[in-house]
C-alpha cells in the first residue's frame, strides 16, 4: 500500500493496525514473532506525517482494544518523534497519557440540530416548502461552524481528560480548517468525474478551491517580482511591501484573500459587491491578524497560574504587589521578538490588500452556462469572477468591487457571511491570566484587554498605565470573570432542541417558517393613494419581519450548535473591556450576557448545597423571571408556592403540559429554574440539594443609583431603592402611571393618539426611555425606543406606530421632567466640563497656532472669508480623559476623522487614518461624557464586587449591573455588593475627578472667541463659572459679558499675550477689505466687519481651562451608608 502497488492508499486505520502489530509482536515484546516486520514506529510515524494523516485519528482508532495499549504506543511514538526532531508531535503526544480509552460519548443519543435550510436550486430562499419539496442545503456559514465544532467533538473522544490539548486543537487557525475543507471538496468532484465545464449546478466552494490553486501560484510569482523591483528601486520606496507579503505563506495569503472578499460581499450598502476601500483594508488587516496569531503559537509562552492571595485579599498592599510581581515576571518571557507586535498602518493594510485583491481578480474565473432560446444549444463562456467599477452615492464617486452575477446568485443561496474564528468559541481550560494590555485570555490567539476601534490614543494610555502597574486590579477582575466555570444545562438543551427541530415558535425561539400573515392587497390599491401608502408600509413591515425572523433563526442556530458541541464539558468565557471599562465575554455567540435562551442554557460548572436561605432565594428568583418582581420578598415566595402545580408541570412536562413557563418574561431561564426547584423539592432534602443554577441580583435603574449617591440626592435615592423601604420602589411604573393620566386628559379632548394608546402604557413601554434619560437620551432616541415597544405589542396598526411613538415620547419626557432633578445637576456639570476640555488647546501650541493668523506683509487678502475667527477650532484636539477608581484610564475616542488618499494597485482609495491628528468632535465629547462616566463607575463597582467575591470564595458572574452567584451565597454577595458600593461612593468620586481635571489640564488654554455662544455662556454662568477681568479688559469682552466678574483687585484671568499680534494683523486685513469695497457700503466685507466686530476683539485672548471649570454641584443630605438597610437596593 505504501508503494501504491495495490492502488490503495493507507489511512488512519491502516497505520493503527500496523502500530498494534508492531507493539504486540516486535522482538522485544512478550509474544515476539520470528518474521521481519515491514515497518518500525519511526518509519510509520514518518509516513503518517508525510501523508498528513491526523495522529489523533490513528491513536483513537477502534483497533486498540485497551487504554494501556494505546498509552504504550503513544510513548513509543513520542520516542520516535524525538529522534525525528518533530517537537510538535512530541508535545501533542506528551499531553495525552490516557489517549485511546473509549469513554462514553456524552452526545450518544442526542439528536442532531436541524439547521436552517435554503433551496439548492435557483429561486428565493426558503426553509420548508411542503408543495414543491425542493432540494435543500445547509448555508455555508452554518456548515462551516458545524465542521469546526466537529473538531471539538473529535477532540473530546480522543482526549477525554486532557482539556489543555483539546483547547490547543480548538484554537487552530480557521484558515487551516478552510483549506482542508476546500481541498476535500475539490477531490470529491474529481472522483465523481465532474470536469471544468460541468457548472450547470456549480458549487461555490469548488470555485473557491479553483481560485485558491491559481491565486497561490500567482502570488508566489507576484511577490518575487515585487522583491526584485524593490531591490532595483523600480518602486517608490515610501513603503516596502515585500517584507509584509513575505510574513505569511502564499497559500495562506490566498485563502485569506478569498475568504475575506467573500465575507465582505453585500457590505456597506453595495448589494452585489463591496466598497473597494473597505475590501482592501479588510484583506490587509486579515493578513496582519493571521501573522500575529501564528507568532503567538510559535512563542510557547509559559502560562502562570493565578496567585494564592491567602487572607490578604486583592485590596491589601501585599495582595496588589503580588499581582504586579506575577505579571511583570510573566511578561519577561515575552520580550523576545517584540517587533512583530507593531500595529500596521492603514496605508500598509490598503496597499497589501490592493496587491492581493488585484491578483485574485486576475485569476478568479467562473464559467457561465445558458441555453440559446433559438437553437436550444447549451453555450458556455469563461468570465471574471470579480470586476472593478465605480458608482455614485450621495454625489460622491465611489470605487466598488463587484461580483459576477452567477457568483452573487450562488452566494445568496450558500449564505457565506463570516468564517468562525476559534476565538469566537468558549474555552475548555481557564483563560490565560491577563499579563499586559495585549496578553491574556486565549492561549494562542492574541487578544487585547480593551476593545478599541482604531483608537491609538486609547491603546497608548492603557499600555502606559499597564507598564506603570496601575491596572493590576482591573486585570485581576478580568481573571476572576474569565475563570468562572460554566456548563450546558442538558435538561433545558433537550427541550430547546426539540422545539427547534419542530420549527414551532415558542419561548422566544423564532419559527422555521415565518408565521405572520402577509398583508392582503386592498381592492382600491390602484385608485386610492392613502390605501396604497398604508399597504406598502404594512408590506414593508411584513418583509422586514420575515427577514428578521430568518436572521434570528440563524443566530439561534449558532447558539444551539455550540451548546451541543460543548455538552458535558466545563467551559470558560475569557473577558475583556470596552473603552469605558465594562467587561464583556469575548466569545459572542453563546455567553451569559446574551439573550434569555443563552442564559437558560448555562449553569455554573460548580454546584453548592442550597441551604434554607438558598431555597428561599431560588423561589424569589423564579418569581423575578416570571415578571412578578415588584412585590416584597415574602409575596414573591408566596407567588411561587401558590403555583407549585404549574412549576412541577413545567419541569416534568414542558412541551406537552400546560406550558406555564412560556408566558414568563424570560421563558427559558424560567424553565431552568422550574427544573431546578422541582429537583430540589423532590430530592428528599432540599437544603442539601447541590444546585448550580445562577441566581441574579439586579440594580434598580443603576445609572440613577450612581447619580443619587454622587449627589447625595435623597429624593432620587428613594426612587431607586437606595433608601430602606418595606416595598421595592418602581420608577418605571410611576412614570407609566403619570403618562396614563396625561393620556386620559387628552382623550377627553378627542386626541387621536391618546385614544389609540389609552390603557396600553405598561412599564415596559416607557422603561428604556426612563432608564436612558439619565444618560442624556434625546427626543429622537426616545421615539425610536417607544416605537419598538409599540410594534412588539402588535395591537397597533403598523403605519401608526411612528406617529404614536412621537406623541408618546413627548408625554414621557414631559413626565420625567424634574423627576431626576438631582441627577440633572451632575449631568450638566459633567457635560460642561467636557465641552470646555474639548475646546482647550495646550499652551505650547499657542505660538504656532497664532502665527498662522498673521498675514504676511505685501499680500492681498483673498476674500472676506479669510478672517480666521474659527481658525483655532482646528487646534482643538483635546479628548476627555479620566481615571477610574481602579486606575483604568478612559479616553473618549470621538474625533472628526480626516481622510487620506492612498494609491493602491487597484485604485486610489481614501481612508481615515486613526494615527493622524484630528480635531475632536466637541459636541459628541460633551454629550457622551455623562453616560460614559456613569458606565465607568458601574464597571468599577462590578470589578470591586468580583474581586471581593473571589477573596471570600464565592462564584461570581455579571451582566453589567446584574450580579450572579449560587443561591446559597446570595446573602453573602448582597452584603458584598453594598459594602463595595459604599466604599466606592465614600471616596469622593466627583472631588477626585475635579482634582484630576485640574492637574491633567493644567496649562491648557481656551480661546475666548470659542466661548461666545449665548447658551454656553448662560449654562456656565448658572453652573458658577466666571472670568475675572479688569474694567479695561471688560470693554473688549462684550461678547462674553455674561461670564465676566469685573474687579480691580483680584488677579485677572484673561491672557492677552497673543492679542496685540493677532489684532494688529486683523485690523490691517479689515482695513484693506473696507478700502476695496468703499463703493459698496452693503458689501460682504462691511457686513462682516459689523457682524463680527465683537468676535474679532476676542481673538488672541485666552483663559486657563482650570480657571473656568465649574465648581462641583452642591451635595445633598443622603448618606450612602444607609443602603445597608435597603433590602431592595439590588434584588
């Protein structure tokens, strides 16, 4: 077989039999056979590697009768691998001591997940069709996921106990999976005898393999040609491209290019293609990511374990120092070859992408086949698969890469949207502890501790803080969150799978076939314009609903496939941060921050006995999930006990019983809790029952809780349960009732929308608007939120929802009014601080900035518009930066991005370079600062709670302001939540922020000309800001007179150092303009002089940012320590 004389190639089973024969009958065995065995282990291993046969397949073959024999052969192969210098094989075999043992597969008896299906032939996408019964196929992206998850299943069978080795297999690059799959499909077509002309039912994956084989050869030639040209200096030396193109092998470059281009199809509003700029940068970035992933795997860095803190905890000096020493020591292992970690510029990405995409467009071809209508003859023609063109969007000429129509048609059926990288899956081992800003989480794939979108500023601040050892507690908090073990809830999964495969709509699972009736065309459709408009709007809503249903079904399909693959495993979810410090799991498809289904499918990986208090909390948790969460705790327990029959029926007969659980607010979590409570009560000793169900404690409008604590707002504290009360306060119901009263008054006046909405204002309709009011929600945002809720009710006509939402948004915002007046004062202070910071300029920039004002002698002014009143705005590049109580620097990324022209092989593209200086977006900086600051506080509170829970031995998980632990530990966690909240708000948070601003922005100047807006002056004056000026100075400061405090004794704040130079130049400019326009007294120059005279007098005059920052709002009487007595603070 090895010599191919038998025309049969050996497979994994063949080599397994050969190894077994050698093991049993070699001369040193207990049963030697006196014959020359054809191969020894070294030769066999060489052949296995050469034939690229998977070693796990060989050593898990059924030929091995016992685990002992398999283990012996592993040791034998390991010795052979050492002799052959195959270190990769040694490490794989060395991790598998118990490999080959035939353990029971947890998936035995578990049905396959019925995937979302599409028609294989031409036509619209469908999922089932009982009439025609067309041939169906699995969409490409789901098929790709299933194949990748098959690796998880295989790894569990082969390596049942060695999860570290399985994690390594799981993190293999997606491109390795892709190339094997495409090669296999091409070989299959060849075996079936399908020639190149047989493309009547062409397969997308076969085309991709054909492109890959051609592109690989073309790239090898192209890279060599570029290297030669660069050596001869035939190319402009601005960027040498050959070093970048040589980092990844041509075969891998080919796969990356094809997969990335196919993934980007349909993006950016281009139905049959993609924007050229996005495509080139996307391909270039994909090459960069793949290169860095390969480098990470080659490093083989030692992974340190988390330290034992003992009794000291995270917050002692010893505990903190221990954290930093561990991280610094581990980081020393990573100092070699740091050059590869450098981020590629957008220009490099676009140029690398340009070469790769151009080569792909040159070699990628498809054969289009059609039937001549006259002769009925089949005609075939080879055409390019991609072509470059231009189109106009909003008056702009836009370069696009388009797909051949036959590829577009095929792609619509295969549904290729993304390739699933292994970093999108849960981990089988505890994540690597966070050692620096970009070292942690997955073992072999590089991940950043913070999610920043092309913001070099955020990255540099985090790296600097990390190097100084200021963010150790943040890294430790991420380690705590990532090390929480999880498992799939098998009981719930079985029900989910049965419902899914049935195609029924239940428990928020979308149906296989959209079940809403399509609007009927009215008889007067062609004659009545209003009827036509209403029908088109309803039809649009129906089409959107149908598309959303399909999208949701694909999303759920991902979750169920992943859950099935990890049944029986303990899994971990590595976390990182957004730029505000909020923690998120990195795997996006199945995690506890996801929807109700995701949460219902997850249990803690560890179980703890319920105890008496745990049983009570389990009942309260069930009432909360059902929607009965505004009563006191005793009433919630009674609510559950009165419905034990329904709960038992839900747990034992979820699909064929009364289905009580399906009516819950969170049905799948409710079902999981019903099953847990039933199992506990039926266990014989409920208090000893080992429970692993997460139980939640949720904050009440958490943003307002932080505002109330910051401002000492007693009234606000009562609204959000900071103050003790016999019953929980519900601010959403309170606002809903206020709105309902206003509607009742309007109904008497005959208001159309009041009549339509009367009796329909539930707390759910107004909840999101009330919640986001303290974050600065606008009328437009409120209208969109309420419109979504009204559409979900489905008892209002589709065409009336928008107008009804507009009416209701006004009423809701009016009712909220002064309800949050305490929070409003702090919100305004934060907003004003951000506006001033965004208008400031570092003192050292002023001479250069002002020199551009001065007109050169002897030159004529070009036009009146050259008066540079707004010139200094271009110098406003100061972002709002602050530090959280845990030491994490937060940088707001909002800037007015500038576009840069880049010449590529395909076309000239315009890109926004995040590394180039850009003016800040002052309005966005100001409006976003209050919500971002509050989010950074709730993130800090969560981290403090996570660290303290770990110190005290509690399992902990969180969804922002919802904290999870075992039922038996709820009382302890509730105590920790209150202690950490008190500790946070006892530290004078706003005072420290003010002090940081005064220190950070010392020496920053604000041009007075940029303060002359009337509303800004009014707001600053009301907040307590003022500018001290002498009576002489005040004469020229009329435009900001509202801010002036005139004094002859106090030191003036106005800096006029640059004023004389700027004003002299401007006076000359205005004089020249006036002389040139004497004949026309109404000229633009005359008007401009009169209109901006006051503004001109402000030019060259500045005030220190620290002098004009508003004083802190006065704090109220509420004492944060009183929350210890509030049982509903988090509940």
